[in-house]
C-alpha cells in the first residue's frame, strides 16, 4: 500500500467515494429508480471533492509539522526566519541540512578516531624512553651497579632517552605552532640546489655508515635554482626527507635529489632505492606518529613526526608535498616551491 501523502489521499478518496456510491445505489434500488448513471456521476464528484479535501488537510498538517522543523533548522543555521513557508524550498533546504549533518557526523567520527589513535601513539612514544630512563635510574639508585664504566654506560643511555624525549616534545611544539600560525614564515630568496648540497654534506657520515651515496640527479641537476621560501624551514624539510631516505634505503644504495622546472614553481624530488612503501600505507604516511615499520623506526630513534612536520611546513608555504613508492624499488618524496623572480 502506498503510504505517501498522495497515496493516502487517493486511498481515502476511493473509500469515501465507493461508500457513498454504494449507499446511493441502495437508495435508488429501494426507491425503484433505475437512473444508474447518477451513481457514476456521484462517484466522480465524491472522488474529486474528497481527494481535494484530504490533500488539503494533509498538506496543512505536514506544513505545520514542517514549519516547526524548518524554524529549528533556520535557527541552527543562524539565518533569518522566513514569514512565508515555501514547501518546495523548505524541502530542498532540509535535505541539504540533513546531508551536511551526515557529512559533519562523519567528520566528527573521523576526528574522534584520529584523536584516539594520536593519544595512543603519543602515549606509546613517551612510554618507551620514560620506562628506559626509569629502569636505568632505579638500578643506579638501588646501588646494584658498582663498576664505574657500567654506571657511566647506564647514565649515557638514560641521557640518550632524555634527548629523545626532548626531541619529541620539540617536534610536537613545532607542529602546534605552525598549525596555529604562531611561527610566521621568513621568506627570502636563496639557491635550493646549494641548500640540498649542504644538507647532504651534513648527513654524509650517517649515509656512509650504510654505504649509501647521496647524489644530485645527473640529467636534471641545474647549477642553481633560486626560490622564495623560509630558508631554515626548508632546510628542515630537506633534512627530514633525506634522513628518512637514509633510514629506509638499502645498504650500498643511493639517495638522489632531482629538480624539475614547473614554470612558476620548482619541483624537488628526494628518491631512495630502498624497500619502498606498500600502497595501503601511502594515504597516511604524513600523519603524526604513523609508521610503516614501527619496530625499525623506533630502533632508528625517529620521533615519527618528521614527515608530518614536512607536510605542515610545505603547506604553510602554499605548496604541496606528495609521495609515490613501489615495494622493492624505492620511494620518491616530491614537493614544490615558488621560483624567485
């Protein structure tokens, strides 16, 4: 049975018309009147009138209910209340409002999930160095270690974990300040090719420990490219990306930097020939504390915030950063900067 307003009106009209027609037929039969065409005429008239009345009453009832809902939606939206209610317009606005509420609910759920993951990851990142420091200090306080060399070793390990905590807090503070615009950019003109060379020189020893060569791409390596950006923040981006490439690069491999002219922008790519990243990890690679290989990353001493910092810095410049990767082949992190005039 059709339960729509139109269906209810039609069904009600049919019931009333049939009832009236049957009653009229009975009267005509009892009065021995054989003008049966009157029954058809009355049926049509009754059907038309009852349909009009029922439809009008249903619309009036729906309009009253809808007006209350519409007023509530208007007040929630903060828009002026309309004196006349246009049912068609109201239906459209209510549908849009409902759709927006569904989208907001999904965002709230996604944010809540992200918040829970973030708190869990942060607790895990803090727990590891804190427990390590606690273990070393308690052992020393209990006086169970008498060898000066071993005592110094314990203190050094505790100090290393304190440095790790300090680095973690510093990185979290940096991201928070960038997000809240408390860290304004100091834009100036500089040579990005020379900056890449400098960062590679700083990381040369770290790379040599894994027999990894740090190179500028031969076929796309210009002598210089001037860009307009915050020098220190872009230096940190390059430091994080190249360090990350060394961590995940294979021994006896290489990390290369390439530069591509994009008319108004310059595209910088940092490529390694390491293990690569599975496709299902790529959409989340720039999230805070997200790790592709959790145990390996922690062993390397990273905070899990390096790529998140890169993303925030590049986006604060109004530019973009991305990654493409193939398992067993390697990964390429790309970002753009505005070319200097």
